[in-house]
């Protein structure tokens, strides 16, 4: 198995846990934040969607213009956008090989931009998303929800 194939396998293995965490967020508490400097739960959930979309753009066109606008008002809307972005990215990752993974890609954030090889960007974003999923999972119980199993049982779910 080459590195791009390993990425796709790893990415696919992480997707169910993302869906469980997003679906476990209490929809009436999306403004919850554990500290004034922390991101709100709904904003973190939306960032995961935006990151999936960015990866889809990068895999398809080699460019992404970062845009956090358009967040749905409900968790159902965020989850639907997540599912759509995930399915889109799944299609774009089909047949990912070493040549495609080496293609340079670029993200634009306002006046700033940065770029690297597609494969590097895929890994970077996946690891960032896993970080934010962990952050969100720590919000769920104080929000009044039940933390789903991610890599094994949680205090609320047997796994």
C-alpha cells in the first residue's frame, strides 16, 4: 500500500466517528463554549464541514478559497452539509495515487495563501479535523449530551 492509499484508508476509518460526534451535539446548545476564548460548538462543527469542502476543492481543482460563511442554524443542517461534503470528498479521493498526491495545491484566506503538495495538505487537514473532533467531544457532556465512542468506549457509550 502506498502513502495515498494509506491516507484514503485512514480517512475512511475516521469518518464514522466524525458523524457520531456531530450527531451527538445537542442542537439547542450550539452556542456553548467552555471558555470565552473557546470556539462555540456550532462554529467548530461548521469548521469541520468547511475543512471537508476545502479538501474536496483541492482534490478537484487544486485551489480553495477559505470561506466560513453559510453555517446552517441547526445541527441537522450542519450534519447534512457534513454528509454532502464527505460524499463529495470521497468521490474526489477515488483513485488517489502518488502522482496526484504530489500535485501542488493552494489555499487562499483573504489576502494570504499557502500551498504544498495535495497529499501533505490532505494529512494536515485530517489531523486538524481530528483535533477539533476531540475538542467537540469534550463539549458534548457539559452541553447535556452523551459522548459517543470514538476509538473505544466512552463514559456514555459502550462502543
